[in-house]
């Protein structure tokens, strides 16, 4: 295998963000994250205290979303959400930009908001991942602009999606792509090495996880954590039993969802 199981596991932010997630499911998700030794759990702000308690001493970080899922909160509210999340035990913040302001070209507002959240998080020892929600962004120029302003504002990561950015089509149906190969390459190429890239939405199997790693992505939001890492272990065992090379399965990205 190209990467170790641990290297791939430490890319994963295990997502526990579904609107109907119960306390029992949250607890089970934190236990799964600890079992598989992923990088972090990505959770809603109210759950930070419980997750921090459950994951203490496991090496798994607690990440909280801010302005989630549509980025519509006022800047002062996003700053306060960050303060409370960090106080409760979060060491990673995944914030959503104000999409309307970005689409309006009010770059000063967007950059200042990111900088405000970054300052609050950094002074409390937390890192910040800035979510663009690329499904809502009509062209690459906006994505490049966001990458550059996030870097100026001190963000630690840029992130493709929330996992919940459904776009209504002409037929009235909602569709979602999430992380695409095109966007991940664009974001990695636009940011300097100081800023890392997180894929979110659509990475649901081992081949896709390996593919995003190959493109320089260092974190990946996922709910299919157990399935991906169990598949790694199955393939690794098969390779040990049958060392002959086999053709790699084509990875599937941009199919939406977590």
C-alpha cells in the first residue's frame, strides 16, 4: 500500500454533523474516532464539551463548526461561537464564509471576518479551516480570490464544502458535488505551503481518500471512516497473502455527501 493505515486515518476529520444526530450517535461516533485514531471529530458547537470529555487522552482532536452550514451569522456571532467552542475544548474551528458577501464581491468584509475568527481561535490555541462551499461558487476566479484572502487573514486550511450545500437545479431537484478533483487541485495550487487543504463531501471510499492524499490534501471530512479504514486493512492483508501487483481501482470524487 502506498500509505500506512495510520497516515490515512490521521487525515480524517470524522464528521458528526447530520441535523438529526442524537446524543447516542454522537457518543458512538466519538468512540469510533478514538478506535480508528483519526485526526479529529468535526461536530456541532453544543456537543464540544461532551466530545472533549469522551476523547480526552485519546489523541483525537475536537473540531467545531462555526457559522454552519450557510455562513449567514454576523461576524460578531462567529467570533463568539469560536470563543465558546474553544473554551469548551475545541482545538480546531471549521468556519463557513459569508457566501452572499463573496458573491457580491465584498472581499473586504469576507477577509475581515476570516481574520476575526482566526485571531480568536489562534489566541486560544486552535487552528482554523475556512469553508468555501464551492457548489455555490460559479467560477474559479472566486475560489482563487478566497484562497488568497484566507492566506492573508492567517487561516490554517481552506476547505471545499460543508457537506450540506445542496443546489436547486432547473428541474426543482437538489444536487450536490462536494469535493472535486478540479477544485482540490485549484486550491492546492493557489495557496502557498503555509495553508493546507481539506476535502469535504463526496469522499466515501478508500480509493477516493488515497486520491485526495495524492493531490496534496492533508485533511478529509468523512462519515465513512470505518468502511474506508476497514477496506485498507482488508487490502493490506490480501497484499501480504498475494504480493502480486493488481490494478488500482478508479477513485470517485465529486459525487456529493459525506
